[in-house]
């Protein structure tokens, strides 16, 4: 498996985004233990979001945290996810923007849930906006701008695994 190959060259933290790929709680738990043995930090959306009871069972029994992604889009989704997942992944493109994202992070923390700030394939404009919320998160996955070749903005960069915001007004972007 690719995890074993990666572990041959680095012990840096990894996470696994399953994208709702595991269909049974037994498979998910077996994989969670396998990944925990390989120092994977958390599982993102391990099973389909509709399998609420199975995701809750996995969260209760998993050796590593589970994070809702497809299962969490808006502020109104967060309360029902307590106990179903260990935390939530907040994406600006799903939740309508920075104000709601901040409220989601604050609510998740008040419910003793972990917070991840994530992204999709986006320009540095959206990535730099999301990076403003990184201090409210346990994990930040803000590499979406690295996946496009036509980014018209210069903003947040990733340097040695760290999100670096430029010292500029606003969210720190300028047009290239």
C-alpha cells in the first residue's frame, strides 16, 4: 500500500482522506487500526455520510480521530455531528465564507470537537482567506492552489509544511 511506501522515506504526519470509501464499520475499524500502526493522525470521512450510526460506532472505537468532510457543510450541520465524528473539516467553498467558517470552528470547539480547515482546488485568493482561520484549527490542509497552474494570485504559501501568510493588508493577496 502507498502508506507503507511513504513510511519507508518519512515519518512526517499523515492523514487519510477516505472520501466515503469504506462501506462497513468492520472494514473501517480494521483500516483505522492499520493506519494508526503507521502513525496516521486521523481519518477524513471514512464512510458514506448517510451511515450515521456506523460513523458514530467507528468514532467510538477508532484508535485515531474521525473527521467529517462531506458530512459537514454548514453551521447547522455541526451540532448533529457531535459523537458521530471526532471533528469537522471546514471549507470556505462549502460553508459560504469566512464568517460562517469561524462560527463553525467556534461551535465545534464548544462541543469539544476537533477542527480542520480544508480546501478544494482553489486559487491563492480562497486559500489565503481560509488561512486566516488556521489559528482556530487543529489541522490545516490548504494546498489547493498548488494543484493549479493558472493561479492569478500570490498569497499564502506552504513552506516546509507550514502555512505562511505574506505581510500585506487584507487576506494578503496580490494579483500576479
